[in-house]
C-alpha cells in the first residue's frame, strides 16, 4: 500500500491524516516542534494539568463549511471544543486619544476548553497516528523510488507520497529547485506575514474580554482567563501586533518590542503598564496571509503522479477552518488518485 508521510502536525496535517485514515490508510506525521498543533499554540503557566493556560497563536475559529461543521458539532458534544462569547470592543486612536467602543456580534467563536493546542492533540491521539515530534526535515528529494526525506540529525526516511503542510517559504526550502515549478510557491516569501505575540498578566476588564484595534501597533487582544471560564483580579491577556508593525520589525526579537505593545494596550484600556507582567513573548514569522498568498479558492496544490501534495492555511485564506479544508482536499485528491476510498 502507498506509504504517505505528512510533514507538519498542525490542523492541515491533522485533517489530511484523518481523511486518509478514514479511507483505510495509516499515514505518518513528522513535526519539528515538541508537540503537534502548529499555530494552535497553548501553554500552561505551570506543569499542573489544571493550571491557568493561554493561547498565544490562533485565538478562536469560526465555521462555514458543512463538513467542518460536522466535526465541530461532534467535538462540542465530546467536550473537545466549547463556544466562547466575549464582550468585544473596538479601539481606535483619534487625535491622540484612544476611543474604546462596544463591538458586539453574534458570530459563533470556537475555542478549546483547555486551549486550541489541546484540541488538535486530542484529535490526533484519538486517531492513533504515528507522530514523530522534534523531527526537523532538512530536505525532500524525489527519485525513482519515491521520496527521500533527510532529517537534521542525519537520519533518512522514505515515502511514496509526501504531504507538505509547513508555511510556503519553508515548504519551498524543503523542496529545493523543484519549488520553482510549483505555481502555489511562486511568491512563497510573501505568502504569509509576521505577527509578534505578547502574553501578559494584567487586570481583568469586566466589560470587555476581547478588543479589535483599528489603529496603532496592535491588531487584537484577548482574555484567556475568561476563555477558561475562570475568575480573579488578574487575567492572562494575549496581545497580537498588527501585520504592518510585525513585518516592519520581523527580525527584532519580540521581547524587545513587548514594552511598546503593552504600553498601547494599557493606554487603550485606561490602565497602567506598570500593573502588567510579561508571561511570554513569541514571534510568529509566518502567521497571516500576506500579499503573495495564492487564491484561497484553490485550497491545496497536488501533483499526484509525482506523489506530492501541499496544504496549509496559507492556501485557504489563513483561518483555522481554511487549514482543515486544505488538508482535507489534499487527502481527497490522493485518495482518488490511489484508489484508497
């Protein structure tokens, strides 16, 4: 039976693995991180399973597709997902003064009860997949026997088919000269934009738990403690810088920018930056759709005769649902080509 290796164990890799498994195949996954999840990234402040947690990548997701709806409904029933209904505001600086106004909507927002990373890991665990983490791929080269995978530790692997789910620029690097012939990678370096992320412990804001920023350095802030359904005077807030600021400082460590982002959050919410404590900083070099992102309607790119598929949120509009749709469609193309269904 065709041996399929999935590079990347985020949402796109998860979706591809689940659909291939449902067709009777046992795909393998490798990821260079310590745990699966990709940009569904969650951390606890202590090793205790019940410790406070925060999402510092994707904050929530929404649903439009009927197939994804079925998965979400099943996970809501199983307790792997929950609905989050924050009081949302918008922030805008006008004539040097921050204006914070309510911005309610009736959108359904999905979160993991213990973080979005836990949601991805629980689904992968339920599938019983063979996942090798902390496994960095250096290159993937096609030959007469399929694909040769070279790892950074000097080890090698082989597969008949490879599904690439990392960001575009990383996928292009892994494929080397072959990437020049792939339209989806034509502008790989600009397919995704950066995002600086800072998590702070700060006072709770009883009248708002999430803020969209219309101006300034920030784009979004969210109260993770509210997501977790917990109380307390001090909450864990995730601050995401906007794309323009992040790209302008893409090579600057986030820790060096944290004070600027915290000061803006404090000013917009009429708080004191001195009352805020940094918990974590992270630079997402590839986070949002950039100016070179492919047409989101394509969802994925496959060359089944070459045993090659490329998937990821950057091919499908940048959302969590887009990552799932991209992985699903990549799997569907392979299932059709190799008669796995």
